[in-house]
C-alpha cells in the first residue's frame, strides 16, 4: 500500500485501511474491474411487489450496489444494498455462506458489493435476496454520514456533492428531475421544427447580454477571448443564414457574485424563431413551463418559500412602467429624486430608463411570486430588442418572473442594422465611462445584420432557476451538481 493521504488519518479511516491491507495480503482485489449483474434493483423490486411474505420467487439474480445498513442477529445478517434505481435487503445465513459469513460481517457501510442468490420475501414482507455468495467491488475508506439524519452540514453538502447524493434523497430527486425536464424541452422544440445547434463558448467579443465577462488569452492566436455571456449573437447569425428556428441548451458564464440566485456558470435554453415577436415568445414560454412541470411531476401548483404558485397558463401580463407606479414611484417625475425618496441605490448620472429599471428591480421584482410577464423595458437597458411599436421610450422586451426571480427574458429582436449600431455605440460609450457590463461593439455581427435578418422573436430560459421553482429548492446551489464556492478555509 502507498502512503496514506491526510484525509485518511482518522481512527475510522485507519481501521478501514487495515481491512484493505488484510485483503490485499490474502490476494483479494478490493477494486475488481467489473461485475455482471442481472437486474437493476429498482426493476427487481417492481417485478416482485406481489410476492407473498415467507415465499421465494424461484428466481436467482445478481445485484450490485453500495451497502447502506447492516444488522446482525446470531447466525443471520441483514444488509440494505442501494444502486441508482433503489434498495433491496440482503438476507445472509451462515448455512449458505459458511466461513464467508465472517468476511461479509467485516464489510463496512459504504462498501460496494455484488451479491447473488434467490429472490424471496421475509415473513415480515421485506423483499430480499437470500445470498449464496458476494464479491467486494470497491472498498469505502471513509465512514458515511450518520444514517438517520443524513448529511446536514450545508457547506459539506455543496463541497462534497457525492455525499449529498449518497445520503440525501431530496438531492437525488432534484438531480433526477433536471435531466427529465431538459429532455422534455428538447422533445417539444424538436417537434416544433427547431434545430438544436452549438455556438462558441470562447468568443472574440463578449456579446448577447449586459454582463461582465471572464477573460482568457489564446497564445497561438495572440488574442483575448471571452467565455460567452450568451449565445445570442451567434444564434442570430444562423437565422440570418436561413435557419429559421434554432435553439441551444448550454452554459453561459458571467463574472458576477455568488448567491442563492446566482452562479458564475449557469445553463440557459436560448432560441430564435423567424417571423415571430415577443408575444409569440410569451406563448412559447408558457408551453415550455407547462411541459417542464409535467416532466418534473408537478400537478399545476408548486410550493415556493411557503407560498403556493400556480403554473397554469395563461400568465399575467403587465407593463414595467405600470408596476413602478403601483410600487409608489412616479415615472413622470424626477427619477433621481424618486430613487432618493424610495431609498433605491442609484447614480444621478443614469438615464431615465436605467433609473426606472433600478426602481423596478429593487421595489417590484422580488415581490412578484406568481408567473408574470413584465412587459416593455426601457430602450437604454435593452440594446438588442427592437423599439416598441407604440412607445419609442421602450422596447419589445419582456421578462418572465416566477417566485421573485427572472426566469426568462424574451424579445422582438432588433433587426435594423443602423439602429443596432447606434445602440452598440451608446453601450461602448457607457463602457468607456466605467460600466464593465455595457455591451461591446461587435462589427462582425453588425455586418451579418446588414445582410438582413427577418422579423424574429427570441428567448432565454434559465434552466437552473426553473428547476428551483419546480423542485422547491431554496438555492441555485441545490440544483447545480457542482456549484461555484468560495475557497475553503485552511
């Protein structure tokens, strides 16, 4: 054996290491290369639900999993074996195992084992495998968290996600729901004629959103590249090229804070549809939420932070400016003074639209619990959405809010290259004045837009936040398998 790592210096770890060494000295491989099982445990349990207590099924099986509990009663032993699909009891008799019983009793909780034998149900009604033999598949060198209460330390849960999944049924439930939701979205969009595509993660210009990017450097090309903050401008290039319905489900990266709602890398569904507008996108969002709820096993209503939220369409639609009025601010007054009166942090140099958005974000957005489309954002804060057809102060930009969080923006996309250039240049001015989130001028995208983009609707749906709502998870860290964390204290 090699020298032990620092994490294996505890008393329990030393005991397990001693067992491992004893096995190796006897020529037993504690980490064999494979094991052929006949059935996942969940399928086995489902198949034999109707077996009568005290009877055998007349079927021999080979099962494998992690040993989660064990109990000894004289010459009998019982253990719970768990794989990804479920749990089953192992029924162990000295008559069947002989001297190997001692080896079985020397196993530790957390060890992976394979076992074979007859399917039976005990007189108490516990479906079991009466084992005729077993094999150690992987020795666990650390004790598992206390079995009755699971892993409660939030810090450990996020840093050692494998332990959270291993001991916390709720963590496994969320982890299993997420891929079902994503798969259902893909199925729905494909059926509607959308093509799934991939666009660059490394981009020469950080575009598609107002956010601070991560910067890296490519040595061979001798240039800075940015981890993408959004795939928007590349997906629009595809629409310009004639792909009328496209979508991508992938990661975005934003160099921003970490909180219950924010992670620097997150998953978005972003799509674009030619000959559509933001009203079309609103209807599509309602359908996406509906099929996602169905995939998650949600029956119309969810419980979120103690409140019942109805996911039934249609969702409420209300203009942002009207919500600001309802919150007690007068959009027609001096908004600097309104911010001061309402205690909203602001910069007096901000434009009317940016001040209006700040009041909305601080005084309105956190209080919108039921699914709501907040319509018509100010022109200054929506550089990629087209001017509102009836009010030039605003754009045809909506946000879907659920549970006080932005779940998805949607636009009638700006397809006028002259207007787009002016918006980019205004953003570049703000960037030069010190705003790290202002949009850069993307000359290649402007050239593409000059070839003509049809009227187009687009949306970006935050997968992580939607899963939070569907599962009742209080933090984005609960729905991301490996969230970003601050460095661990020494």
